[in-house]
C-alpha cells in the first residue's frame, strides 16, 4: 500500500515499501518572491530520503532542508552535491535500493539551472510504482515510464506566476501526460500553493478543476484524486 500526503507545491510525503520519502521540500511562508497562500504544515517527523527533482529555489529550499529532523539520504541530479554536500547524484536510468524499496531516476524536460554549475535538466523519480515528475513538460519517454505499470502519478499542473514558460505542464498538457503514463491514479501537484508577490489570489482551485475535466476527456480510465495541502490518499 502507498500513502501519499501532499504538503503543497511539489512537496509530497510518499510512504511505500516500508520507506518514507519527501519530494522537493519547501515548507516556508515566503520563498524569494513567492508567498504561500495556504498554511505551512509541520515537517514530517521521520524520513528515509529526500528527492530533489532539480535545484530551483521552489524545489530545493535549503532552509527547509535544514529543518527536517533526523538522518536521511538526499538524491538529486548532477550538481546537487555543490548545494547539498553528501547528497547522491543520479542520472536518468539510474536505480538504487532505498531500504526495501527500489528508486529509479527518470528523464524530465525542464531547464533546471540555478547557478552556472547547476545541471541543465531535472529528474523525475519512480518509487515502487509511484511516479513523481518534478517539474517537466511533455516528452516522448513518458510512455516508456508508464510501460512499467504505475499505481500513482504525481504530476505538476500549474505554477506560481501569471504564465507558464516552456518546461512546465498546464492542465491540458498534464492530462496528455496522464494518457501517456497510464497510471491507475493521478494526483495533481504544483498548484494553488504559492503566488508571486503582488498577484491577485483569484481562484486557487481552478487549475485542479481544469485538470480533472481534461483527464476525464483524455484519459477517462484514470482516477483523479485532488488533495488539499495536508491531506492524504491511500492506494491499496
């Protein structure tokens, strides 16, 4: 069984295969020019690993990493050790054992440069049938990731600014990604959490609603589960 708890933005606690993993931890009220629109949850009390899909500030937040309790491994793309000493760097296709679970790094289509030394691309991850896409646009290899058989896909569907540049998924493209990946369940992430300073709040739920409607048209066999920050979903 997998338990998925969305903590907002791309921060997700995944409990599967006997391990507890946190993705792209950002648990602060304000990160640079982004202001959190929902409550900041407490960090998990125990972790086996942290997965960093890439090193942008809204995905690899050092103050949040320092506040996470206990001892855990950090996995990320090449260049991560310059930001997080002791991290393990992975390339797409790499697989590692994580307790009794298997973690695989996958391709992602996202310009992930944070500093001149940072990698040009990000990563996705598959942990025991749970796919975390990080930040990505559509790419041909999505169908190959889905071919292994996915229980749950965690897909970004929006952002934090007034527009989405290349390298991101909007609700329609995320629905197409759902069709390619063919998971049993898809959970939208990277929406309704942060806005740029000065932006009007408007309807924070609109991206998730649009995504659910698009999946119903594009991949009707897939179940869409929309979580609020702090809510959990159990997949048998």
